[in-house]
C-alpha cells in the first residue's frame, strides 16, 4: 500500500523567503523578501545556499530553538547533488537527510518527517527546500544570458526558500495522511512542457490516495497540486476524469496561483519552493479550507537525458493536511 495514516503529527510553524518577483505576486505576505537574485552573494548558486541558511535560522529564532532542540533536518533542492542544501547545512550541528524528488521534494520531506514523528523516534524536525530561477535555468535548460525563446507551455521557476517545523506537539495544522507516488512516464521528452509530463503522475497519486483511504474526491475542501502550471493543471483534471472517472471541482495549482498575469511567466510557476510558498502565504492565509490535499509534482529529468531524447519520468507525492 502506498498510503499512510498519522495520528499525532503536526506542522507547528513555517518561515518563508521570497524572491523579487514572488514578493510582488499574488501572495498575501512572506517573512522575508529578496531585493535581487544575488542576495548579497557573488553567484546565484551561493545565493540559493544563503536562502536556505536564512530560513533555517529564521524558523529556529522564531521558535526560540537551539541546535540541541532539533533532532533532524530533512531537505533538498534542484541543483546537482542537492548541493544548495548540503552547503547550507555544512556548519549546522544537526543531522541531515538530503532528499530529491525534484519539485515534489517538499511533500516528500513532510512524509519522511511524519514517519519519524509517528514512531516517536525524534522530537523536532525542520524541513527545508528552495529553488532559484537562475540556477535552475542554467542547470536544466540554458543560462538566461543566451536569451533562448520559450513556448507558452513553459513554467517559470520560483525563487524562494521555505522551512517548516514539525513535531508531536499539537498545533493548527495536522498531517493526517500521505500517499507516496510511483514514477510514471508518458513518452514526452520536451523539457519545456513539464506540466504535461507531471499531470499523469499527479492523477495516479490522487487516485491511489482516494482508493487506499476509501475517500471520495469531494472529501477535501481543496486539492492543491504543486507546479503543473495553468496548462498542466488543465491536463491534470481532464486526464483524471478520462483515466479514473474522477471529476475534480475543488482544485488549484500552486504554479497557476503564484504570479500575476502582468508578470508574464508563461504557464505559471514551478520549482520545489512553489507549492509551499503558495500553501503557506496564500491558501492558509485565506482561512477558507479545513481539509487540504497537497500533491507535489516532480519531473525527474536531467539535461543529459533530455539531450539524448529520453522521455521524462515524473512522480507525485500527496499529503493530507487538516487545518484546525
């Protein structure tokens, strides 16, 4: 079975840092804002390292925690060998589990943390992730200095970093259940159409989640996918209806909910930071939803495989949140 239920796991707090465009987007508020993409560093990669350091320090100071109070950091990013996370935590005396599910990394970190906390083997865990538009473009496609044109199906990697604090201490956000995704591949090898690549993975995970837990699709007040974008989000709903006979009425995609139309970000936002950024700084701020299913979506590709014309595999992980 791919799904798990949790009895006593809570998301106690979160801390968000938003990039220049994300600060002026549809978000209601963030903890910190970046004025530029360098964030006081000499390279964009070093800026992303500093972004993660900042949110880890931010959530610890916000909750008055010392290093000894936190048993584990779980995190990842988009860079090769999750290097932003590794460099960000190199001098922090807290154990690290580095993980990678591309843009589905955030819900994966919640699932792993919840499993530790459910077994009461660890008391407090910090989850962290980040993405940076210019580091991701350089790694997965082309440096922006090349000025390569993009099709309308492209998404725009969000520049942001987010940390969360989880424990068994009761709070307003309970992690109720989760479904670990399976890798899907539909023959698409276009790195500028990742919404279409990831939509079937999201649909499959949603179907398994509802089947395993014996729930109707209307059980949730909102199904929030990660970064399919506006085009991928539309594909997701159509594919889910055709393949699984599920009609989704209460759905939003974080990538489609992040940027203003005037910001011209193609099909919307993407990146590991996109889902938590919209979840914490828009969806929860609205105070509309009590039962939320987040489905993080990740394209598990590399520039090497894409240049070899290999189809792009995808994965989606789901986490059910109950907001008190």
